[in-house]
C-alpha cells in the first residue's frame, strides 16, 4: 500500500466494511483528507490511530510476547555495553524510525533513537508519542553525542562546514535513520539546495558503512558520530550535539536484561569506555525524558 490509503484500502486494513469507514469519517473518529476531492487516509496516521485505541487492562502487558531485542539506531557505546553487561539482549539496528516502529509493533523491547525535533529543539519525544500513542513506553537518556562530517585523513578538501561539500559526494544514511533526518534539517537550515551536494546511492546502512565509504574513496564525506571517525582513523568536522535515547517498553525496563544493562552503564568500566571512544557526554545517563500513559 502507498502512503495514502483509499476507503477500500482502509476497510481491508481494518477488516471492516467500507460503510463502517464512511461512518468513522462522518463522526470524525478517523484521520482523513478530502484535499483531492475524494477521501484519502494517511497510512501512518491510521496506524497511529489504531495504536492509540489499544487497551491495556490490568495484567494484559504480560500477555504481549516481545523478543529480547534492542532495535533502532546503532550506537558504538551501546553495542559494546550490551555485550559486556551480560544482558543477553540481541540487536537489530536499522535506524531510529525503524526501531520505533518495531517497538510499537511488539517486535522489540527497546529502541535506540536520535531524531531531532526542530520545532521544539528537542529529541525523540514527539516521534515516540506519535508512533506509540497511549502505550506504556519510557524514554531514557543514554548519552549526548557529537555528530559531524567524517572526511578523509588529513581533510584534503579543507572541509569546515556542510556548505563546503558543494559539488562533492556525500554518502547519506537510509531514510529511517536519525542521521538522515538530521542531514536534511542541516541542509535546510544552511540554505543548501538539494542538488548542490551529490548524495550517493545506495545509502549507507550503518555509520561504519559511512566511514568505510569515505576511507575507500567512494565518498568525500558522510554524516556520523565522532567515535566512528576515530575508529577508522579519519578526520572529523563537528556540526551538531545530539541526544541519543533508549525507548523502552516500560514493563521490560524493570526486567533483569534491561536492568543489567543500566546497572553496568553506571559503572567505572563504562565511563572509561565512553572516554576512550570519544564524543560522548554520559552525565545525564538514565534521565527519564518521556513516560507514556
């Protein structure tokens, strides 16, 4: 299905008759648009509408079988801590927005996310609330990180800002990644026309892939966190300070796997690793940034 559904599509999605869809529209109970002269329904808003009306009666959370998986955006410090803490949590890193969807669909117990919300100058909260309205999810700060341009060793292009990439090749992330959304925001903020920078295709699926593309000479630059540039011995041009959070299914937060991770993250070995990787501020680790109903 496309991003916009017809009445027939919505009926099929919700497994109801088209007549019932018209009734929901008449009662203004479901998000719909008539801008084209016929009814269209934004798919993401319809899915959010369904999630918003999920009922969590007492004791029903335990019936939701969620795999012990951390999804979302990859973070080198988190990846290391998941292994070293003995939490037993598996990972499926495929971008911030993908992780929030998987969490909302019951396919993960947590998701790493760093989605900048320019209108509020904040991170993650609006996207979490819209993706999982009314769901028992908590947003916990993991770390502030430095995002910027990864460029070849020695910075031969003398890149000092995003505007310096005009006419050059930049390897972007996939559209579900927080880094891709941040790149689009920065280009708009700095009045950089979409065609001024050559965005390579296919996009990188991870920050490590960004670094490899630059190291191999396939790209002149890519947006990633500082620690990735350090790991691959590349130069780094800082652009933005971002907050990386963990969105966690609230019940799972109090279970042994997540508690093992958070307990380990408060220890000396974790602090030493964060300093070694570089570009991290973990002083606010564990701060609750959002607490769903």
